[in-house]
């Protein structure tokens, strides 16, 4: 049976433009390293690590989510680790196994070894390394952010579960169907204990379908609670928006930088939201929803900035620095009020910029809570 799986996997990869890298370290998690480097790879490029979901291959997920299309468009590198049926019968990353989700061990360590290899081989900008994943890959994404916050600048989890919520397969199933409620502090401590002595934590984008019956939407709420506590932010969102017909909540820090966002995709089941107009291809767990999670996540990570910002726009954005530098000296309540006022003005400026530069108009209604 293992020989058949090897042949089938080799055949699948032959149909994909992903390239396997065989020698990247000790590989304690026994994963496969697949990469995609576009022809127009930027100098000192950014790197995106993409973790597929259960019953998927790296190539399947790439085809549905359209990540290599976005890499071609914006010039960043892709690393797509792949799970094997020998490690997990469902080809799920083992996000619920302690020996695979601790720093320096198992699958998590294999993924970081892959990152180190591609960084050295292709002069990746270490300040722009990101990770995203779907379902089991989403839960593993949080494991990577928790255990290696010094490696990843930001992450995005789609239909995932909070870090540290399960220690075995039975607990994992229980969490999927009914996320056990924990306090924000309890959840945050799980992350802080995974990588002690950290003061700076990655940014996070959270996506979940409201009709997901495989991983209950309450898990998204627990993820948000966990990372709001890590970032020291309040539970109440600072902004509520409607983007392409779906709810987006936003939290930013005292410097006005968005550090956590959460999308709830109305009436969507378990899977990644996509739209054909942005290069997505519908299939199992890849769902046409009128919004592209891949495109929005790429924007959240800043992967689209180099081509979308003109010199004039870049100059305009750089003028924020003196204001927010001065805000550091103010009290927290004054900082929050000042940031909110600035966001109102900034939104007006950027809406004008978007109208001039966008090929596709996106209607965003923003209501800032007072």
C-alpha cells in the first residue's frame, strides 16, 4: 500500500508546478517540502508558508486557493509543506499532538527547517515570513505562530482551532464539534508558555464560515480571545465592516496598525472562501463565496503592497509615523481616541486612492464603535 501511495503522490506532483526539495534538515516530522518560485521573484522576496487541510495535498490546496497565481502577480515565494498518509490517515497535520506542536519538535520543527532552507537558498527577507492554513492546516498555523513567533511576522487561519486546545485525537474531535470555553487569560497563557520571553507577537487574520458543521464557528471566537489576550487588546472590536457582503471585525494597536482581523462568511460550510474572479477554483473544501480569502490575506500580510502603491501613495502613508510616535507618550485612553479620529481621516484619504487605482470596486461600509 505504501508503494501505491508513493506512486500516486509522485503522479500528483508531476501534474503540479510545485517543486520538491528533498534535503532540508533532519525532518523530525517526516513531512515533504514543496516550493513555488515565480519567474518574477522579487529581490529579497517575502515568503508565505501554506498548510493544506485534511484529505488534501499541497497541490490541491494551491489550485483551489490560487496562491501560486498570487505569487506570480506579486513576486513572493511559496513554501507548501505536505503531510503523508503514514503520519496521519486523513493527511492532516497533527496539530493536536504535543510532540508535533512544540518548539524544536516534530512537524513544527520540520516546517521551520524548511523555512530556514528556502531563506538561505533564495535570500528571503526574514522580516516578511508569513503562514496560513485551512482546517487542520489552520490549527497548525496557530501552532507555528505560538511556538515560533520570532520566525513569523503574521498568520492567517481558516476554519481552525485555538492553539493548545487538544492533546490527543479524542480531545481534537471534541474541540471541533464543541469548543470548550476558556477564559481569555487561560487561552493566552497557552500561547505564552509555548515560547516564553516574547514581547512581540505575530499579527493574525481569522476566517470561519457561519454554517461550518465540521469545525464549529465558536472555535473562531476562542482563537480571537486567545490572541487578543496575547496582544493585550480588549474583546470589543474597534471596527465593524461589511466586505463583499461578509462581516469583518478589526482590532488595532496604539500605533494604528491592524493586528487582528476576523471574517465571518455568512452561510458558508467548512472550507476556504474563494471567488473565481480572483483565481480561485471551487472543489472539496474550496467554496465559492464571492470573496477571496487568499487575496484578502495577501493584502493583510502586505504581500500586495509593492505593486499596488504608487510613490505618491507611499509618501502619503509614511506621514503617519510622526503622529503615532507622539502618541506613545500619551495615555492609553487618549491614544485610542486619537487613533480612532485619525482612522476616520485616513479612511477618507484611502478610499479616494482605492477608487483611482482599483480595477475592481469593493464596497466597504465601516462603522467605528465609539
